């Protein structure tokens, strides 16, 4: 996200729109992917009611 756009509710509005779109189509589950180090995004999604579902680990060789 562009730094000037942060804190204006755009992410929340996008999440709300996606959730509404999904409900209109009778979807029962909405999943998102977030990079582990993106704490701001994790807090935003958790604040919107998302909770951890799986954990992927990696190791570079």
C-alpha cells in the first residue's frame, strides 16, 4: 500500500466489500494470505475477525 493511503480505512473497506461479495454468492469461508513479517496486515485482518488457520514454514537451501 502507498504510505500516504495508510490509516484511511481503505483496507477495511476492501475487506468489507470482499466479504459482502462472498456472502452474496453463499460462500462459507473467506481466506487471506499474509506474509509472516507483515505485522500491520496481520493485526488488520485479526481486527476484522480473521483467525490463524494454517502455518507454512520454509527453509532456503
